[in-house]
């Protein structure tokens, strides 16, 4: 009787280890599962800052578990189908599509649950943040510069044509984008004709220097100037009207 209990305990521990192996495998090999894990961690941390009831916490835990469960089931289906079929088979495709559909439904459900739980709690903080940004040109200027830099890097990588490097040269002039972004911000804040002329002149000199140094073509500089001007205008005159 004693030996039988030991055998059962070994089976339980072994089953637990296999389950952990399955979770670790999915985390290492499935990008979507990894993103779901990090999102779950982020939601768990954010939930600490809100006064959630026990029912809301339970619903949140069930929702997170449901998404992870669906992703693991989908991974299981994909591996089994790939094992059984080495060539295209319509029924295999259906199995994979249904598994992916289950993950999509669970993800959409998590969005709705998050909306119902956090909306009334987040909106007041959002309104306060927007009010502060609208009345803080310093913060808004910093945000504009960050967006310009990130947008420039994205355009450089997307339209890269084996000319120069991603950071030096390339299809978009980052110096021109930043110069014109700052020039437009100065114009919007000062609302002075002389300052407007001087700011644009400085931006043009920066852009001209990139062409003169043969780092960029004229088209690169024009693209950067348009990018910087659009982002500054959108932030200061469209989204956050000052």
C-alpha cells in the first residue's frame, strides 16, 4: 500500500514536470504566447494600482488564463497537424484555422473584459494627463522629438536602399526632420513673424548642410523636412491645440 502511494506521488510529480516543460516550450517557441505572457504581467502590475474587487480580480485571472490556454491548445493542434501531414491537406488547414480562431476569440474577449474593468478607472487619469500635456509645451516638445526620431528610424529602415547606413545617410534626413520639427514648434509657441523667419532659416541651413556634406540627396532632406513639419503640426495644432 505504501509503495503504491509512492508510485502515485512520482506520477503526479512527473506529470507536473511535463506540464511545466510544455509551458516553457510554448514560451520559447511561440512569439504570440510570449507576448501574451508579458501582457499578462503588465496587466497584473497595473491592477495593483486600481481598487479591484475580488470578483473583478477573479474575472481578470480567468480571462488571462483563457487566453494562454487557447494559445497553448492552438500550439498543440499545429504540432499534431504538422506531424500527421507533410503536405498540404485542406482538413489540416481547417484544424489550424479553427485553432487560430479560438485564440482570436479569447484575445477579443480579453479586450472587452479589460474595457469593462478598467475604463471608468483609467479615463479620469487620461483626462488629467491630456490636460497637463496641453498646458506643458516642454513635455509636448519632448514627445514631438521622440516621435520624429522614431518615425525617422522607421522610414530609414523601411525605405533603406543600400546607400549609407541606417543612421548616417539613407532615404530620410533625420537632421532635417528634427530641425523642421523644432522650427515649427518655435513658430507655434512664439507666434512672432521675425522668430518664424529665423527659425525657418536655421532649419533650412541645417538641411542644406546635409546636402553640402554629400550625406543626403535633396530628396532625402525634403522628405525629412516634410516629416518633421507634419508631426509638429499634428501635435501642436490638431491633437493638442494650444
